[in-house]
C-alpha cells in the first residue's frame, strides 16, 4: 500500500492543455474520487498515475518513489476500465490469475489467490467460464478480481460501473465500498456520476476544464461548495441559482423581494444595489399552501422552524413529479424565465398552475 502524491502535474496534447496545476496527496489506504463533466481531465490524471500517459511537467510520487519515468508495469498499480478488457479466450480463473502468471508467481500460490479473490467477489462458481458466458456485472467483477489478485499498492478505477444497468450499478457500488473497507488499498476512482462520488469517496476532487475546483470530503463539498460549478455539479436536482439584486435589505428576485434573516445578513457583507447569484438547494425550500402568510406548511421539514428566519417567494407550479419517497416540483417565478427545482415530501402534491408561497 502507498500514498500517492501529485505535484503541479500538467499534461498537454499538442496545443491543448488537458490538465494543469494538479496537486494533491492521497494518504495511504484512502478512497478518492475524481469527478467532473466529460472532458475535464479525470482520465488523463488517472492514466498519468497509471503510467499510460506521461506528464508534460510536474512530479508524481507513489509511496516515496518518484515514478515519472518508471514504466506502467513497474509502478505496482492496477487499473480497471469501464469496458472490462478481459481476455476473451481465457477462463475466469485464468483472467484473474493473469497478472500473477506474468510475474511468474508459483502455480500453487496463483491457484490459491485466485480462489480467495473469486470467493470474495462471489465468482467462485464461475471460474471455468469464458467472459462471453458472463453477465456485464460478472465480467466487471472478474476485471476487479484480476486487479485485486495482483495485490497492487494502488487501485485505479476508470468509470468501472458505467456499463452496468441501474440496479447492478448500485449493488456493485456497495460491493466496491465494502471491498475497499476490507482490503484498505489506496484507491483512485474516476466518474462523472455525482452519486458515485458522494457515496464512495473519503475525499472528492472536483475538476473542471483541466483544473481542480475543490478537494474535500463529500459532506463539506456539498455544504460549502467553493464556487458555482461545484455547487451545481453535486446534487440532484441541482442547486437553484437565482440572479438577484440586493437592496432595501433584501434581494430583488425577478421583481419579488426576498427578505433574508439577520444572521445571514451579518455573515455576508452585502452591498446595496449589487448583483448576486443566490444558491438554494431544492431540499431547503418549503412550501406554504397559500401564497401569503405562514398558515399551513405542507412540508414536515423542521417543525420548530422560526418564521422570522424564513423568506418567501411566490411561485407558479409548472411540473410535479411524484417519486415515491419525495415530490419534485418545477415552479416558475411569475413574469420571469427563472425556474426553481423544489424537493418536498411525498405528500405534497400541488397541481400545475397553482400559485404557492
Ligand atoms: P475526462 O476523463 O474528464 O472525460 P479526459 O482526461 O479524457 O477527460 O480529457 C481531457 C481533455 O484532454 C479533453 O479536452 C480531451 O479532448 C483531451 N485529450 C485527452 N486525451 C487526448 C489525446 N490523446 N490527444 C489529444 N487530446 C486529448
């Protein structure tokens, strides 16, 4: 096992800078997730760590060893790809044991380790099958098994679940997390899926356009995003961003005055007549039945909430999506193009056209 340290890594392809200013250190045994939209540089970072790409500049350490010029094979890392890349003519057992065989490990030891790995991934009854006789989920587990059997210092996973259907993806995600808890191998995981990032990571690295936007544990990043990109990327439905102008001690949002609690006002040094973007998570909005007053709250929310800490906007319901355990509402601010995502309890069922507060 080993820590992984990147110091000011940059990678250019001809005139395109794919990644730059990439600096972080993953402590031994942690599970880090690189997340961001397509093309933000996630795979390039992972491939650089694997040795499949060369950094244009910067330093890369695995453990205490500077590995910039060490070939992939000698880095003691194992990478799992989204397309599994299994050898079609080999059995499951041969696929899992392949890395060991290449290293001329004793036959007996290979057999033993393949069996152990297969058991831990529930593949032990499939050892004689060929990859094409397996489901997608089983193939992906074989690919994982092959990586695990090598007992690498570092695990690199590039969107390993993206070819699996939803149910299998959830199951395999949980298995991966459990596997990491058991093995404790330093793991770097690339995904564009924010749910995977939030659920798997000890630390998330959010990337955009080849640069790090924020590094932190999932909850911190969710609660205190460093910028609008991070704020809107993590969370589903995404955070609402409302353009507003501060005046008269409140925010003018499309002609409505949104008052704000004194505690918030004290924290932010707001400037009169200045433009702001207000970020409001869908689950932080509550709905009152009638447009004015606080008479009936639909939402269970927090029963003891202080009315003076609430701010109101009138919205017009456009779309209502009951999702079983919650209801998603899309609602517009009258007379403007601004649309809000609102996430409330399953019992809240307004109708399109309703005006709510
Ligand atoms: P991600 O994994 O986040 O989707 P990538 O790391 O694959 O992003 O790509 C980052 C950027 O680098 C993209 O703009 C991509 O087009 C570019 N890029 C990646 N690999 C190459 C390459 N071999 N040649 C040229 N450009 C590349």
